[in-house]
C-alpha cells in the first residue's frame, strides 16, 4: 500500500513497504519559485530524522530539505540534474528527490497525512 | 525545508501600489522595511525573460526621491560624491556614490541636473530604500547652514518600465519620451521621467504623485506588451547587467575603485579631488586597488551565493562572492565578488567553495548579458 505523509517543513514522504520517497510539497515549490538546482546525497548515506538530506536552490535562494524520518539512501532522482524544474511542475511525481530505506517505521506516526497537512496549510494563511 | 530568506516582523511600509500587487496575486515580502512584491503569478524566470523580450513594470516607490535646491547645491553635492555634476548638462543624469571620509560607499544613487534659474542649482536624486534614512541624515548634516534646501518627495511614487518595448508602450501615453537620450530627464505634466534603469535594458523610470500612480500603472498593465515584474527578477536582471546591489556588492568598506566603478568618477574630480574619501580614491586610481570586483561564470549548474569563498585552483582563498545566482537569460550560474587584484584578470580560473565543494569558475568581464541602452 502507498501512503503519503508530510512534515511541518513541507517535505513529503511516500511510503511503499519499507521504502520512502522524499520530496517537497506543492506548497513548498510554490513558495520557492523556479527551482534551478537540487543537491542530492550519496546513495548509501544515512540520515537521522530531521537531518539535512538535500538542498534545493531557486533563482533567489538555497533551502535545506530535511529527512522526515531516519533511514539509508537507496536511490536519488538523477533526472533533476538536467530538469530541476520538475520540482515545480510535478513535485509529488517526477520532482521527487531521494528514496530511503526506513530505519524505524514508527517515526511515521509523528507526520501528517494528507487531510492533516491540508488543515495545517490553512493555518499558515 | 527551511528558507534562509529573512522576513522582518516589524510593521512594514507600503507603496501606493500595494493594493495592486495584492490584487495581482504577488508574493509579498519585507525588503528594506517595505512590503514589496517578490514575484507575481508568472514567476521569476518568466518575468525576467519577459523584461528582456518586451516590457516589465516594476514598482520602485520604496526608493528615496530627493530634491536639492539653492545656490551652491552642485558644489555642496560634489563634496559628498566623486561624479562630475558641475560638468553635467541640464536634464542629464549621472550615476554616483555618497562616500565616507575613508572612501567607502554610503549609498549609490542617480543624480539629475534639473533646469534652474541662473545662480540657483536644482538636483533630483534617487537613492536606495534601505539607505534613504542614512542618506537624508548625511545630506542634512552636510547641507546645514549652506542655504541649500532639501526636500524628500515622500508623496511621489516611482515605477520603472524596462525592456525593448518600453519605448513604444510609453510613447503612446507620454509622447516625447521616444526622443529622450539615454541617461536624460524630462517632465511631462507632473511626471518626472528618466531614460534609465537597473536591468541593462532600454527603459524609463517615471515619478508621479502617489494619487496618480494607480491609474497610470493600471493603464500600462492593460497593454499586452507589459507585465508586472517583482523584486526577484529585478535582482536577477541587474546581476546579469553587472550592476551593484547596495549592502551586497558595495558598502561602507568598499571603494568605488575596488568596486570597478571608477568610470563614474569624473576626470576633473580625479585631478582636483575635494570630495569625501579623495585620498584613498586618488591613491587607488594611481596605484590600483588591493582587491577588485569581478564577474564569475561557473561551469556547472549549482549556483554560488553571497558569502561563498573564492579560491585559486590550488586552494588559496583570494576573495568572496557578493551576489550570485542562476542567470535566466544565459541559463548559466553567474556571480560577482571581490578578489585580490592579482586574480582579477579575465579568464583566470578560480573555484567557488559551496558546502564543501569547489565549483569551477572563471573570471569574465561584465555585463554577463550585453546592455541594450539607446546611445
């Protein structure tokens, strides 16, 4: 089964089995504006929940992307090198950043599901 | 995700066009104490490219507009700047910098010499929003007792219309502007118009009473050749044009010679001196500055930002980036910064250090994108 969870920092993680695909939400890409570069981690790197996992750069500024949960990087989206604008065009699809093997699926409980994230965005005005 | 953008929580000033920006769906953010449009619905890159191709409308009402009037106003201003204003024709404009006694830059500004009665000088200054209060205090102190009157035109809005079609758009509304020379000034009714800008494109800046600006901007935006452009694209456009942003590329520690702005120092002024900071500036003109502002073209797609160190290929740190971004027009990453003078020559290979990586770059002459000013 597939399940998408969100952080308050606007990362998402899509869970398939013990693999999580991480990117930034549609709200986040709109806030950033035109994405021109994404710095991705090495395959095999390990992150704790909340560690910096990637850097996304718009024309204006660089922003850090944090790991929503702990895990080990198993794949990165090398397509972003040639087409960083995929993050704007299709943030939850072609614009994904990296996939990790979850270290502790219990950490997912602290994240928001889709309706909860939508409610959270409303509070941001 | 976290953005390093700084937003002030204090109450922000708003321009007379604030409601228009909100209505157009702009993303607003604090800039130099003002709530300003960063980008509109089309986004930064689209706005940037539209300005290079057609005509972009910018609200720059946050900038300071100042009138100096009185006998000796030119001489008084020339003590604060190194540009030649006495040698400037009426209705002509020069770029200048207010200088500290040490030759640092308090602010950069545009100076227009207005027509005036014999014996009375009249000057129109446009200064940066973030330095307006400092500039006004500096002027007030310098002019005290001189008989020169300073008037801050807080009741006026300022817009810029920039790009190759700006001339055609504006001449339909303000006939006569098509005949203006680059860096010249004219008035039409209550409009103060300069053929100038901050994008490297041909274009105009138009000052109008605040009460008239909404209708004028609306009319411009109804023209299909015009789109609104936010401060985001204003920054990427000026970077491509090799133009300095105060507080980033120039400040009170940088001299105009180091900043590669010596072209703005008048020949007469170089010889005569008689301006703040003349000792340092004349010495640097004679001997060359210790460091220079340069342009960098990066090889890869990763941008280098303000603060990134600049190193030689063998790792010696020789300077730092002061502005850097992705250039929408060239689809390359470009930057400007200061390096020790020995490394400032065009084609010098250098690295920019970003998050532990050395990004290869080389020194290039600026502008990065050719200016298209009318000459």
